[in-house]
């Protein structure tokens, strides 16, 4: 258990704020993309509830989409941040979840109460845990002071490579299993730039360490071999901006590639540990007989 805790610290990180163009409680990433919610992970200044994931807004003109939603506790702040940027929440049409984890998906519940026609996108393996309020899979037990779990309805399970329109913006869903089986990255072409939303598959360099990865755990069926393949795939996408599920983001193709490379080095290090699946408690449970 002590070794496992050490690895948890090894994979997680505490960060300092990145310098960005902030206005009110949101930050412009590029034309048409904003960070409208964020927790205090890594000691960043929270833009919404302290336990929220990063929440990004994609503006495609007459349609808006969010990538992840935070826990739900901060949803009114997120909507207020959006309005302060001059956007109308009634134009929100789609939610893209990078995983089922509650700090990313919990906001779907209050959002659907206000906007019942929202389309919710997630990888197919995430559907049942979200529907069944599977607390272990959703990482719910890691969070305190959260609202009661309610079923979350996914309306779309994009196939790998499926292109989804958000107004004039094209968003490609990319299945990147590893952190969870249904982990999904999204690659958006916005104002001529390739913007990659990596969720917790690759969080990247942060002040306390290079190549931070999302926590791996048996509760959400992490798989290091799948993660290895997924990271290699992200590296070859030649994205110009990388927006992770927590922490600061990265601009410039070289920066993005360096960060993904550092994630790969960190995983390579893990993969050299004998029987790493048992150490991380992510392998198949042994037959008790
Ligand atoms: Zn997360």
C-alpha cells in the first residue's frame, strides 16, 4: 500500500499557475477556445469548484460545446463565466466527456436539468458506469462534499475517428484507452489550429515533474499497455495546442510533442517495473480458488 501511495504521488502533482490571458473567471486559450472552469489541482487558481477538472468551451459560432463539465458543484459559476465572455449558454449543444470520472462528468447532471436537449458524448465503455452510478469507476470516493451520485445519460458513443460538428468547428473523437477503457481525446480544428483535448490520458509537464499522467487504478480498469499505445497515437497527431484534463496547457507543436514525449518516458519507466499491474492494482483479479 505504501508503494502504491508513493506511485500515486509520483503520478499526481501540485502545480503553480501558468501565465495566461485571464478575464473574469475564464481564460482564453485561442480563438474560439476558452477555459471556463477549473479546480485548484496543482495549486492553480480555481475558476469554478476547487475539485473540478478543467472545463473548456469550444465556440463554433452559432453552436457551443464543452469538453468536460467538472463535478457539477461549480456549474453555475461555469455558466456565469461563459456569459461573462459574451456567450449564451442556450447555444450549448454538445458535451464531450474525456472519461466517466466524476470530476469531469458530474456537471452533466445539472446541465441537463437546464438544457435537456444537450447531446452527451463519451466512449462506449463509460456508458454503463455513468448510468449505474458506479462510484468506484467514477472516482467518486476520492472526492469529498460531493452531491449524491445520480445516473448520467450518455446520448452518443462516438466511434474512433468520428467527426462531430460544433457549428463551423470539426471535432474528431479519438479512442485512447488506458486511463479508463473508454477514455476519449478530442482533436478540434479551430481557426486553422489543431487543438488536442487529452483529458487525463496525458496531463504533461507541470512544475513539479515532467510528463504527468492521470492516476491509474483498478477501480476504473486502467491498463498500462493500452495507455502506451494511446500515448504513441497522441504524439503522432502533430497538435499545436494540448489541453489536458487538469493543470496547465501547452502551445506550439514542439511544446506539445515534448510534453507527450515526457509522458511516454514516464510510462516507459513504469513499464520497466516488474509486475507493475499488481503494484498499481490494475491487473485482473486472481482466481480465488
Ligand atoms: Zn481527472
